[in-house]
């Protein structure tokens, strides 16, 4: 079992029956749960993909012994039971969401799962089981999960780095009270990384702040071209969400242009302000002004708190639909994508026009396609609807699709070409 990480410890036939997650790994050994991902692809376990914000709501509803979550998040996307109903493979046959009519409107109702065992982590715990997250970069939804387990008659197991004497922790630093904790485990350093790729960075924990001008600038490639054009949609005072992948480049552009202080860059994991990290450290931020619990962040998002959201673009079609959750039958998951895109005041999708070997050059202020990518991202019909162009058009939401060679907008009839980069022939 050497090298096993996270929940892959329970990736055993007959032990694991169902997986309900906000997102799934890509199957890479560098990411968590490659064995569970393999079980999903091979239909050895029923797999469901629920928008992350809804999962957090489920925990809080279960904690209060309420039956489920009533929301509009997910309407007209693949989580809608009129499409796939959250199912990510053929083994997922038991519906987890249904349509309900309430107060004359159409809603989605997600029923809560029972939490028998909660596996959580923190930084330090005292002898009574009170848990501090002082060295963590984000707070996530640990409190809600612990409360849900307690309300369900389950147990709570928390992994920490150190156990300290009672009375050591300031009460306001305790994020999981000891009355909710049944077992404590002391984790080895190699099993207690702060992020996917970093053992500990005091910047992410908020212990120190660093000059943003010391951050490395992006090279002038397709990613930077897209990020710089997308950054034109930033406005002073705006509350901004940055998604994983291509949109991460906007944080670098904001730091490079010294404008990050003019707006509030936020991440779904809870950081507000500062400069979001990228790569395996995504979800954390340098110089954050505040870090809130993830369910509270999604309450803010679902309530329309985001002025403009920048998300990735993996597949799109002429109707303005976007797919980031499933490709060739292989699950990726939506994460907070659906919560964010359905409720932001404006959405900007960022991605290259083609993928798989695309090579570009910038010569004399003009873009040159040196080598076209092997796979098309603008197709007739997306494999799965993670963002519904029809829903967005119906509510009048402004939507842009930014690529290295062109910018498209969502109109009443679907996708419209708005801009073309210098050097690119439309035909």
C-alpha cells in the first residue's frame, strides 16, 4: 500500500458502494484517488457528481436534521434529472436529485446522505479534541461535516500534526470543537501536506505576506494572451472569482500590472483578496485579506455576490453550452463551476480555440498559429452540459468566451463572434 493517498485506502470492491463528490481526479498518480477513479470508470462503484456548493449545503442540512437542499443550482445542466441527474457512470442508477414545484417555481431537490464516519484534518488538537487549523491554508467545510456526522449518529476522526495540553488553544482559534470529535490521529509530515503540492507555506496560512512584484510573470504564450484579454473585463471594486486552469493566469496578470488591490479576487475554497495560487497549490492564496469557511463562501456566491467570474473552457457549442465535467466517458466533475456560473453577474470563459499540441507565435503585434491543436473545443454539441447557454440567455446573464484568437459572446440565438486577434483570418 506504499504511496496510497487519501480515500484510496478504501478503494476496495465490496467495501465502497457509492461515491458522491463535487469533482473527481483525472486518473493521474500525482492526484488523489487514482484507484477510486479507476473503479468509477470501470463501473465498479456508483458515481455521482453534485455541485460543490450543494454538497456543503447537504452537510449543513444534515447537521440540523433537515431532509435535503432546495435550490435552482443545476437547472438545465447535467445534474438536472431531465438530463443525467448527477450520474457519472452507468452504475449510478439511484437518483439523488429530483424536480420540485414550490411557490409556483421550478426547483431542484437534493436529498441528504447519512454521514456515518467523518474523516477530517486540522493542524493542532488539545487533549479534549478541540481542533485548530492555524497552519491550514483554507478552512473548507470541516465543521459542517463533523456536525452532520454527530446528528447522524456517526463518528468523527480528525488527523492533526500535534496534540497539545488543554487550555493551550485560544477558543476563537478552535474550528472543530472537541464535543464533536471521537478520535484523533497524528499524521506523518508526508501525509499532512498543506496543499496538493506543498508541505507548508506560511503565506497560505496567513502568517506572513510577500511582495507581489516578487511573483514570477507569465511568458508571452497563448495562456497569457487569453489572460490579458480576459483581464480587460476586470473593474475597480469588483468581486471576482477565478476558476482552476486557464483563469489562474489572471492572478499573475493582476500582480504583474499591480492592480490586484483594486478588486477582491476570491476562490471557492474561502480566500478573499490577495493573489490566488496556481497549479497544485490552487485553492490557496498569497496575502489574503480574509479566509472564510467554504460553505459561507458559496452562500455568498449563490446570493449573487460575484461581479465577474472567470472559468475554464474545455468544450463549447453553438448554443453557448460549456462542458468541463466529463470527456469521452471519463469523469472530471463540476466542482463549484455550476454554483458560480449560474449566479455570477457576468461570466468569462477562458480557453484555447483548439487543444493537443497547439503552438502560437506573436510577431510584430500579430498572432500566428504555428501548429494547430489536434482536438477541437468548439463543437456542434458538448458531451455534457456543465453550463447552460439556454439558461443564461433566459435570465439575461452576460457571457463571454475568450480564446487566443477570437472572443465570442452569448446572444439570444447562441454564440456570436465579437473580436478577432490581429493576424487571424476569419475564414
